[in-house]
C-alpha cells in the first residue's frame, strides 16, 4: 500500500468514522438479537421478523437514493442521524422501563 494514503488526514478521519459506525451497527445487531431472544419464543418468528426488515430495506433503498440526490445532503444526513438517535433512545427507554414486555403481551404475542 502507498504510505501517503495513511498520511492523508481526511482518509484517517473517514476510517475512524467507519470503525465507530461499524462498532455501532455490530452493537445494534447484537442488541436486536438479544431482545428477540428474550421476547420471541419461535425461531421461525425471529427469522420472519428479520426477513421483513431486510425486505423493507430493499424496497425503500431506491426511493431513499432518489431523496438523497434530490435534497441537500448535509440536511438529509443530519435528519437521518437525529432520527436514528431518537429511535434508539426510545427503544432503550422502552427496554429499561420494561414497557416492551407489556406492549408485547397486549398485542397477544406472548403465551
């Protein structure tokens, strides 16, 4: 590899950001799996939930690309980041206060 690439400040910042983002996604995946392990008794149910998420991601991605090209990228990334932080905060709050279990049982999904 060319050693001048590692002297490039923008490249180093980008790689540090990618490492932090990758660690965050890994933590999110582990948290989702742990949550489903404790709340969804069926392995088939778990796989269907994950497949629905994948399907929605594939379905929405082209439209998200159009929106990213159409609108200001800085504002779009800012809104997306804020939404993700808010959503994770709400999910964490639900998990900590154990409201997720009561909602789960009210939807008649628990036995």
